[in-house]
C-alpha cells in the first residue's frame, strides 16, 4: 500500500492513530496527576476522530454512535470524574517518582514492535483499509497495561486500565468496523460503573491505609510483625513533602 | 557542463551566504527574546559588532595551552563550514551534497564537539573539564536520536543525500505522514540540546553550575572566541534550515533562474524569521532543566525518533 496514493481522509486516519499511540507514550512519561488525566482525555479525543473518519470513509453509520460513546465517556465523563476525584483527594498537583523513565519508554517501544509482529498475520488476512492500524490498537492496549504495572498511584493505575479499554474499543472499530452495538453499549456502561466504583474505592483505600500509593500497602503484611499493627504512623513518617496528603 | 559549473558557483555563493547570515539569525533571536522579556533590545546586527570587536582584540592564551587549544577554533569553524556547504539553503540541487551526506553532517558536528571538549580539558581548569564531561554526556544521548531521525527520513526518500531528500519532500507534496511528524519533533528536541538552548543549556549564562557549552570555552578570547561563537551561530542556523527543509521546503529554488533564486531567498528568510520567533517563545515559556533531567528529555527524543521509524514501517506500508 503506497502512502502517497491514499486519500486525504485515509492519511488523516493514520495520522490520528499514530498520535493516539504517542499519547500512550506521553502518559507513560507523565509523572504529574492533572496532565496525566488531560493526556488521557486527548487520547479519547484522537480515538473519537479516528472512529468518525473511519465511519465517513467506509460509510458505516453505527460507527458514529460508537464515536459518540467514546467522546462522551473518554473525553468528558471519565476525565471529569477522575479530575473531581483527584481534587477531592487533594492529589491533583502530586508528581510521582517514576523509576527508570528512559527504560520504561524503551520497553514501550519494544511492546509496539511486539504488537506489530502479532498483528502482522491479521494484516495479511484482512482486506480493510484500516488494517495497518490494528497493530497500533494492540500497542495502545499493551502500553495501558505497562502503565498499570509500573505506576504506584492507584489513580494512575485506573487511567492505565481505562487506556487499555480504549485500545480494545479502538481495535474493534479498526479491525471489524465496530462491535455489535449492544455489546458496545454494555461495555461502555460497565466502564462508567467501574469508574464510579473506583472512585468509591479510592476513598475507602485512603480511609483504611492513609495513602493511595499501592507500593505502601506491602507494609500490612504480617511478616512485619508488631509495627504492622500500627500502620498510620509508618505511613505518616514515610511521607515526603509533595507526596500524597 | 556550463550548468554544472553554475551549480558549483551557486553552491559556493550559497555557503558564503549561509555563513554571513548566521549571526543575523542569532541577532534576530536575541532581539525578539529581549522584546518578549520586556528588556531594551539590541540591534539585529549586534552579533556582527561583537564578532568584529573580538576579531580586533589581542590574543591572550594560557601558558600551558598546547597546539590543540590553538587549533581547535579553526577546526570547529572549518567543520561548520563544511557542514553548511552540504545543506540546501536557497537551491535544492547542491552538487556539494553528493560529496557528504547527512550522516557525514552528524560526523562534522561530532568532530567539532570532540575538539571543543579536548580543548576544554587541555588547559586543565576545573570548569573546562566539567563542561567537557557534561557536553559529552548530552552528545552521547543526542547523537543516536539525531541518527534515528535521519534514518526515518532516508527510509522514505531512499537516500541519505540532503539535496535528494529535500527534492523528494518537495516533489511528493504535503502528506500527513506520522513518521515525519514524529521525526521532526525529535529533531527539534535534539536541535535544542545540540545548539545549547533552554531547557538543556542557557546560552546567555556564565553561571558556573548551569553552564554546559560555555564552561568549555571559558578560556578562549580574541579571534579564537570569535570563531567559536560564529561556529555555534552557524550550527543554530544549520539546525533551523534542516527543520525547514524536512518539514516545509516549498519555495526553495529548484532551477538556477534569477526569479526562482530571489523567491528562494525571500521565502527562506521569512521561514527563518518564523523559526526564530518559535524558538524564542519556546525558550521564554520553558524553564531550564536540571542537568540530570536532560537524559530523560533526550530519551524521549530518541523514543520519538524510533516511533517515527516504526510508524513508517507499520502504518505507511514501508513506502
């Protein structure tokens, strides 16, 4: 497939898909909470743009509904919920310490190469115009998983989870021009409920452990003996300025 | 034969223009920056005045300076001279570009940097050694990213020749290539690091703890300093022209007629003016990074350039 011979819309689809992949990397590199949420919203916006363009090019009407769902959930509702949560938990200005940031980015690149090799066999079978983007959607999924693996803050892990979900949605719309509408609606509703539940969980976690840093939950293990009983002072002493309140 | 000769003459004139215009770009950047920061701005030709003053000064060299220290300014300036001879500025078809491709261009920069670092160590002052080690750290991280950017462009254009690459981009028209976008972003980040601008280095400071490039050339004066300053102005201009040629080369002359050439000069001047303004806005809104944040910055640039190459293979069908 010669890139120069593609129409403008098809070029735009590819460009927006590539930019969505870039936002996944930006989320990996972003240590601050608010920009992380905004980058997630930008990724949702780019995926919406791709879905709308695919709907225009292939004349699949139901993809517009899918695009609307993506826009409402991934650009408006979930980022707004996360924003409100982080303001109420007073962690919107927190910056996480990312261990080995460059190694993280390089391993992200390795994941992209891996997903290209996985998608290669699908690409050969498929005749769709968007078949090259399947690799990108798998990569967005895997990068979301990487974000969940490496981050210690619970909110960042939730963003990684949501990003994985975006990747699955995206894979559906570029590899099969969307799932059946009933499935999409069901998944979207699940995600909405999940994001509200996560919010409730955040408050419970903070109330019982005093922190949203999952790395600190290890202190609860019984191996620690006596000092494990009295958790809160340990937590408080582990706080550094600028850490979670 | 006649047209071949005229292209060679054009290449020589273009190189001389390049060298002569480099302080003007630096002066323009300085002037806009002063305006943005509410300071009284010097004239645009202030760098020419500075260079003239430095060339007129008596040469003072430290007692323990070896031949290396004296030779370095000439090697650095010579490397930059060779580098700007292969970059198309006004005309696309530069015959000199066939002699040295873009990998050699990176090599010229490395040569200049190597000798500057050696000269910084040669005198034996603490600042020289510190500056040399810092510059080498930045260079070791910036160079792979720069080479990956170059490879991304040359995979699309099927050549590493700068003239042919520019002509290819000129010929294919405006395409929304994600690989070019990523490579250009990475090139801009590398350019910021290599030309010692904020946030990696501050060219206007002589503060010991934050100096990178300045620390190495602290011992230089007179015409040596003039040559080194001039060379770094040329380097800034080379990176600006590279960014222009790779992103938006339209307007550059493709045949040696007077009309095309004058249009080429006007367009490239307008674009360089714009690049200068963008650079100043970037430098004004950014704060200087801590030295130990620089690897992360350049690591991101490297990741972007690798991503550019990957999207070329994955999304653009390798063509």
